[in-house]
């Protein structure tokens, strides 16, 4: 019995044993490396974002080295096993797996370097991302061509690429789905050239990408015009890069049989592609914005596998198949990453907002919905296209599907979504600031204070009107919507990096800052309501300060003094606050939402005003009046709105009034409480509000500010306005008069001792929106109590109104000792001495009021 086939000479061929079965270990190794890659990537990306947020929570700057180090770590931990897979196994699919994972992790490492760009410069980051992705695509294309093996075609095969003829496809072929070539339709155009009409597979990819984008259209919101355009460019570049990495040669390694068996291609090839897409997603977006894509993009690998299987069935031309597959990959991946890039602001994906239904909540919801959509699309396409083995997808059906998804996207965005553009603005600070020297001393008390405030207001407005005129004219001509300020000689405008560069070169401009704008939410953020029982007498902090003895022994309750609050707002209907509102048309201002009566969407401002002037035992000066301004929305602010409120406190104006002409300095509150700070993430630098506090000081308005909650680190009082010398900075103590560990410490720039004084700030009970009461911790709670003490002092001695130096000295001289706390026993953690931890000590209301009377 002959073995083999006859040779040309008629002799039998020698016996060759059947090939030994391939070893399963390369496949096992690939599975292990894939799982390891997912774990390392998700761990480093999540850990990096959490580290950024912890540093932000403690008031520290972002670590510039963090993301480059994480990128290098990922290259070592993931790139090493991927390189071994690419070189050692004999299995072509395993080697292809290693190559694509290695390329993806190297791309991730380069992308993470871009995160050294500050969050406030999002446009610059997106432009850099688009450029780097385009460069990576060019590099990958060049390397593929350089490494190409002759005859390595873009078509499926058993062990190597080979052409799939249409005759191998069993069953009828849909004439509407196949052209010759598949995706090229001859037709006239103005140039007389041929044009391409999208084939069914790219159209199905567009439909799948739009489906992934739907949750973001519903729950997210776009930034500015330039930001949106750059996000589109970056997404397109990422999609093109994915199409280059996951090309026909890659997919052919997982396509077995003629025609290829869809099950293996979808399951195995899709899994490998999903890990590669995970690596690409990890590098796409600033810190926080990349996390949703880690969920939504990897399932698209299975969708791509199904689309590539359909591509090979729908064409007689391998080049046309490769072209259609690349187009499909670019559209699907590009639209998949567009959602997090364009519809979120990485500054708002913050743990500082996790306590409410704010941006982090809705980003998580969009990511969860996107994951569900991605899985449904992957399963649906895989099952449907696998069952299409007897026929190719219909172009007409694919076009209708894409059109329906596009219309649905528009309806969702315009309906339940947040249509429009919500970009950042720029704060242009001018070189010339008003000269406030040589102000007349005036008479003591309120009359002298009002006279000084009027002169300060006049000088500020005159300086701004004169120095801003040319700049405002040019800004209006360019349609940049300028808003002028006088308390700091500055103008806020629309614009991105180009406008910023142009403004920075103007001779009258000192510097240009980003004035952050919040993007709208699909539903109002949750309002914090208190759960504490209604007070039955003076709270512990009131008693510790001695304010209750001021009322009972001296008969002083703050009558005749007005305290101004710039915060999240005030619930004007609260029983403890309703009677203290000054009223009139110039006692409330909301530059964020333009409300016309005191309201508070957050709760923070209601609590702080209650600690200053609230009745029923929660406030230090219960008969003082209050006025309010909203400078925080959802616990975030910007330099423009901080200035809006400080200007309103110097010269209140009626609704719709012009701050430059309608300000009423005689209606300015005597004392301001400020339980906020403006960190760099909101657009402030160290100097931006310095002219504002100097002007308020010159006008005789007493400014109290919270030290911040970034202790126990030394030098942690660093956000305006707490570090300024003309602001009374307040730290926090507990019921045992121990400095709270969270209370920020000095020294500040120049070695100035801060904080100035302390007040209770741990477990403080005060008013909350809706008529209830709540317990909060923070120097935010301590600051308004000191403002209340100043109100008591000035109520007891009206001649002291406006005498800021004497008032500060009394507060320091009458303060009682407090117990300092330190981060450790290390002498370096002593902050240069106890004064930078405790200041002059805890305020003593009774002693201070007696000294004021004397």
C-alpha cells in the first residue's frame, strides 16, 4: 500500500509523520499576560487618579513626576511579557498578540507624559494628544512597511494570509452589499474623479460608535468651541492609530479557514484587541477622564472582530477589505473615546464632588451605561454577523441603522441632554492697579468708614475705566464677550490658547489666567440637609468662645452690624436666619445662577452664616444682619465670580445693575466672612486677589477668611485669600482647645505667621437648607464665628467700626492659649514654631468685647 502521492517519476513519496499538535503553553502564556496587563493597567490608572485627588484634597500641588513614572512602570510590567510573546512562541497568533500589546503599551507610556499639562489648560492637552497620536500613527505605519514580508496580504488564512475569493462564500451574495471593489462606486463628481461610498461595514461601525456616544450626549456636556474641535481631532487621531495597530495583518492571524470561522475570530481576536484598546484608552484623556474609557472601549474589540469577519465576506478585493476594516476601526474607536474627551471636564471629575450627585456621579453613570451598550453591541454584532455567513450585510440596512443612531444622538443631546458649548473663560489681569495710598483718615466709626469706602470705590472705577478702554474695544470687536472688574483691574473674556497668547502680548496686560466654568448637570446636584436635632440653647462652640456671656452679661448681640457672606448661598427661609436678612434690592447677588432671593443649593453657606449670625443658639452675633453672594457652585469657583462677590460687598448694587456705576458703598457690610479659597485648579494664582483684599482693607471693611483644611502639613495656608496680610486668617480647634489636625498651618510666603487666631471648628452645629441643622467640621466653620465676634465688638463700640488695625490687635491680645498639634515629632514638622499652628490662640469673645468697650 502506497503512502503519499506518486512523484513525477511514478515513485511513492517518502513517508512523513503527521505534524505534532501545537503546544498549548504559548496560548496559556498569552492568557496570563492578558490578565496581568488588564490588572496592571487598571491598577496604575486608578491609583494615579486617586493619588492626584488625595493631593488635591490636602491642598498639595499635583506631582509632576507621577504620570511619567506610572507610564514607565506600566511599560516595564506589561511591555516585558508582551515583548517575550512577540519574540519567543512559534505560534503566529501569539506573536501577533505580543506585538500589538507591546505597541499599545509603548503608546500608553508616551500619552501619559502629556498629563504634565495642568488640568486648567485642557485645550493645550487635547492639541498635544492629537499631535502625538498622529505621530504615533505615522511611526507605526512606517515600521509596518519597513517590517513587511513580501506576500503578506491583508486577508485571512489558516496559518498565513491568503486571498479569499468570493466563490468560497457559500450561498447567495447580496448585490446591494458587494461592489467591485466592495467600497468603491464609480460616479461623476466635479473633478471627474471616482469617489467612495461607505460600505456596509464602516456604516455599521459608525452606528456602533454612535451607540457608545449616546450616554455621554445624555449625561455630559460639551466644553468650548475650540475645546470641542480639539477633542474631535484627538478622537479621530486615536481612532486612526487604533486602525493602524489593529490592521488586516493583525486580524488575519486569528482568521482560520476559507472563509474564516467567525467564532474564533470574534472570541480570540476580539479578546486580544480588547486588551490593546484598554491600553489605548488608559492613555486617552487627562487624569480622571481616561477612567470611563477603561470600561467602555475594551468590549469594542469584539465588535471590531465581528466587523472584520463581515468585511472579508463582503468583498472580492483584499485591498478593499483592508480599507473597509481600517475605516470601521477608526470610526468605532474614535467615537468610543470622543465621549470622555469632549463631554467631560477632567477638573470636575474630582473626589471633592463625590458627596453629591455631581459630575463624578454622572461620569460613573455614563461609563456604566456605556459599558452596557458596548457589551450589547458586541454580542449583537457578533451573533448577527456570524449568522450572516450565507450573505453579507446589506449596505441599505447599515446606512439606515447609522442614520437612526445619528438622529437619536441629536434628539438625546437636544432633549434630555445639555446642548450648547460650556467652555472656560480667561481672566486678563492688567498691569496697572489703582493707587489707594493717601486716603483721608476721616472721622471714627461708620461715617468715616463710608467716606473711605466711597473714595476707594471712585479710584478703583476710574482706574479700570481708563486703563481698560482700548482692550475692551478690541475684545468687543472680536466678539469675546468682555466682563470688566474694578476691585482687581481685570477683564474676563471668552477664548482659548490663541486668545490667551494674543492677550498676554499686549503691553497693558500683566498675565492671563483661566476662569473655570462648570458644565451643566442632567439633574440638580443633591442638596445637603442636616440631621442634627434642633438646638435647645447655646451650642458648645458658642459657650467655648464666651459669646453667650457677652449676650447675658454685657447685653451685646450684634445689633446694628451687617455681616457679608460669599459662599454657596444662604437659605433665607431658615427659621434661624430669616429674621436676620437685611432685605432691600441690594442684599443678595448670585452671579452663577442669577437667583433673585437667598437660596443655597449646597448647604455650606447656610451653615457658615448660621455660625456667624444665626439665632436659636447657633450664631455668635444673633441680632446682627446678613447679606449674601454666591461665589461657589457645586463647591467649585473661579477668580471671576470670587471677584463678583467681593465687588458686591464693597459696593452693593440692585439686580441688573452695573457694578461700575450703581454701587452703593454706604450699604457695604461691615464684616465679611469667607470660608473658601481659590486653588490653582480653579484658575487662581497666589497674587490674583491681592488687590481686592487690599482695597477692602483700605475701605475699612473687615475681612475674615478660613485658613483651609490641608493640615497638618506646614506651609499649607497657600490659597487666596487666606495668606494675605490684610486678611484675618482663622484656624480650627476642637472642644479640648486642641488645634484640629486638618487645620492648615503657616508660615506663608515671606515667612509671615499664619493663622492669626483660632475658633471652634470640629463638630459644629449650625443651620442647613430646608430648616434643619447639621454638624460639620472645618476651618470654614471657625471663620464665621470670628466674624461674629467682630460684629459683637463693633456693636458694643460703634466708634471702632472701620478701625481694622485696632480690632485685629484686640482679637490677638485677648485670645486664650490653644494646644498645638503636629504631624510628627520631627522638628521639621513644627512649622517654625507654635505661632504658625495656633496663631495668637483661640478667640475669647467676652474679653474681646470688653476690650472694645474700654
